[in-house]
């Protein structure tokens, strides 16, 4: 295979892997997001009341 073509294919594959990883991160954050937000809000509320 032509080296330049092989490089382009490799770049495209790496881009797809990055997109998939970003999507998985978004899904994990969405699944645990509401609990984390509540926890952070309560921490800030404690600082405000103190």
C-alpha cells in the first residue's frame, strides 16, 4: 500500500477512535451527571451558608 494512503487511513481510524471515546465519555457523564451535580451544589451551598 502507498505510504501516504496508509498514513491517511491510519489518521482516519484514529479520528474514529477519538470520536467513539468522546461519545462514551459523554454517555458515562450523562449517566452519573445528576448525582454529581447535586453533590457539587450541596458543597457550594455549605460554603455559602458558612
